[in-house]
C-alpha cells in the first residue's frame, strides 16, 4: 500500500472517460504539484516489445483503434488487456514515487479505472471528476472521432457517477466552463490543504 509507505499524502484522481481528468491534472501541474498519469504510463508499457508480442499473438494487430473496439465489445477482452498491462503500470507508478521522494505534501496519481480495478486502497484520499453523461458522450465522440455506440460502450464499462461519488472523498463537478472548473479545483485544493494542517 503506497499510502502507508510515505508521509506524503497520495491522492488518487479518477473519473469517467472524457470527464475532464486531464484538465484537472494539467492545472495541478501548473500549480506546482507532482502528478503521475497512469494513462501516460500505459502508453509506455504498451510500447514494450514483450507486451506487443503478447497482444499480436492474441489479436494479430497493434492498431490501437482496432484494439479499443475489441476491448469494449467484449468484457473478457477488456479483462485480458487489464490483467496484462496493470501490473506493469503499478510498478511504473512505484518507480516514479521513489524518484520523487517524500518531500511533497501531496502527490496526485491519475487512475481512470481506480474503482473498477479496486485500487482505492493504494491512496490516502480519492477525488472523482464527474460530468453529466450526455456531456461526457458528446466530448468523447468529438475528441476521439468514434461512433456514438462505441462511446456508449466505453462509458458503460465504467462505474456510474453516482457510485463514484459514494466512494470518493472529494468530487469535482465539471459541467460548466473551464474557468468554473478552475474555481472548483481551487476550492478542492483549499479543502485538502486545510485538512493537512488540522
């Protein structure tokens, strides 16, 4: 458990796909906080030759769009790729934490499937970034250039907002403008910092 290994507060950032996690993490970096993004680590892991050999052996392709279609059209496919990648991703997180050392009040780790992979135990606190499902769907279709049906499958493969809220320590609602989101992030940070000083 990373949380028990260090004085630094380890904060997990999660939320549905296209909910605004990247906007939140980019702002935190801008404010001078350390942020580890497991999506970026996943891309690095995916590039490993040993991983690619296993994917090629199973699906005869490394095309990310084709693999995404396979993963979100079949639960067993999704479970297979998660089982393959996630151990390497968490090892990479550990390496980054060791490099950063303990001299930070907070380190944020962005984990899109934090609850779905039962990873909340790894963190001192968890914050969920949420937005209405209709907005999430529209953003995802526009951002990734995918069909509405695939976007719906991707959203439905994750926990609902209601369930995330129930299990989160903090919630950032991203249903307005970027400036409104920034205001909500700042409010969250003030709350986090005040709890640290208690």
